[in-house]
């Protein structure tokens, strides 16, 4: 038994030496193949991975996540449903994955109705533990013109995270937030990009802050400095004259998707890129639009033709364009006092020149107090708005 055991051990030792010798050979044909390399970032497939995550929101709909407008609707793949948050202050939407993912794009789908509930400002974060967060993308002054429409955002990211957060800090102009869908996309570095391009510049003077957002592809806007100058020159005058409690923080957004001239909504003023490119000297458009911020405190039923007429009156009185590419229209027998814009503004100017020099200021104060504009005409001038217009028609020179 002892001899037999020694013989087997000798054979085993001989075989071991043979294997060792083969493994150390310099013969290329005898070298063992290298193991496959670990998968790299470029091997990560481009995928919508929102459904693979556990969803958490900082505030849900009053009916809960599975309610008709609960947070579950945000990732149900149906653009006819939506997630709605009431009494909005901010909302965090977190995606938690079982394994780390390389996200470099997300897609937001607008809700079915009121665009004031759309997100305006937000940040997008990644985290490896759900505690420490890294900012990956930031958007300011966004607005969306179409309902139930997908808007895709891209950024560059070379880190894999298990947690991602969409943190919405401000909506367009309401006390509610809504979104139909939110999707996340894995994206290898070779496909990553930073789109859409937005340029944001914030300027503070005294208690006023102007956030200037350029959503166009043009980096330098010839009229940007002029718009800022008109704002900081004339808006303090409007505040002092008409409403010291009006907004002090305003967004100017240059938007290539808007085909009008400009409009005011909430604390946002949107300027058409196409219009401003055609009319770069029209800086006093700022006066008209910021007057609407003054009027945000009006009470009761104030017709739009009157607010627009008062805004054009403010432009005429406080504007600083020199030379001014804009002017009030000449009187025409076809005009009516509710013709709005320059037509109404001219009527207001005539009243101040011929009847009561502080009429517009006192009208503004009355509207802030909720006085009906028709009653104010009688209280201030002793005649109805129609009767005063009839006088104006007889002698329309200003």
C-alpha cells in the first residue's frame, strides 16, 4: 500500500510539472487567451429605463399615487393622463434603481391643459446613495407651447448613479404643477450632447432682479443690453408711480418659438426672437410689458382693452427710445375707446391733456382698489366713458 501510494504521488507530481512547464512556455500558440474586458461605458445601450426604477415624489396628489392624477401617472406611458400637485412650492421626483445607470437624457411631456402649471425652473441630479446629490443639468425660464407634447433634454454625464432626481423649483404661473410623463434614457458617452442650448444671465440692481434667458441658437443678441437698460431705467419709475408692491423679480425670455411680439404672464415676459431680430431698436416694448406687472394687482373685472391701452400710455410717457420707432396712432373716425393699445392710450392722453392731468394714475389706483372703471369715469370726470369719448371725437388733437 505504501509503494502504491508513492507511485501515484510521483505520477501526479510529474503531471503537475508538465502543466507548469506548458504554462511557462514562450511558444505563442501555447499562451492561454486573455479574459474578455469588463464592459465599458460605450457598451451601455440607449434605452428608456424609467420603468425599471422605483418612483418617489416629495409631494403627491391629494388622492395618492394611484389616484386619477397621482404620481403613478407620471410613468404609466400614457400621455392622456397626468400627475398633478396642488399648492405647489417645489417638487422632487426621484428614480431609484437596483443597479447603477448612465442617464444622460430625460423627456418631459406637457399636461393636457393650463400651461401656467408647466415647470419653469428645475435641476436634474444624480446620486450614488440617495444622500449626496450631483447636479447634472439645470434649466431656467422654460415654456412649452403645446399640450401633451414631448420635450427632450440632453446633458453630458460619465458617472453611473443609482438615484436620479428631477427637482422643479418654479412653475410658469400658477399654484399647481402638472406633468403627463417623465422618461429617463441611458446614453453612452459617444451619443451624449447638451441640448437644447439656453443662456441665462441674472442682473440685480437694488431690490430688482432681472433674469435674462436666451433660448435661441444665437449667442450674442444685439438688443440684449438695450432691453436690460430700459428695464432698470423705467421699471423703478413705474413702480414708484403706480404700484410699489408689484413684482421685483422678473424673467425676460427670448423665444424663437413665439411668433408674436411680446407678452407678459406671471413674472415672465417673453420676447419673440424673430421680432427682436427685425426690430432691435424697439427697447420700449419693455415699458409696455412691465406695465402689465404693475397691473397684476388689479381687482374685479378689468377689460383687456383697458389694460393694453394703459400699457401703451405708459410706453408713451416713460419710454426712452431715441429715436423711437413706435408712435401713437392718429385719430380716425372708425376708432372706439375700447380699440385697445394705441387707440385707447391716445384717448387716455387726451383726457390728461384736456380734463384731468392725473387721470391715469388715479384710474390705476382705483383699479387696484377694485373700483369699476365705468364708475371711475363718472366719479373723476362727471361724465360716462361714452360721453367723454364723444367730446374727444369732436376735438381729438392731443
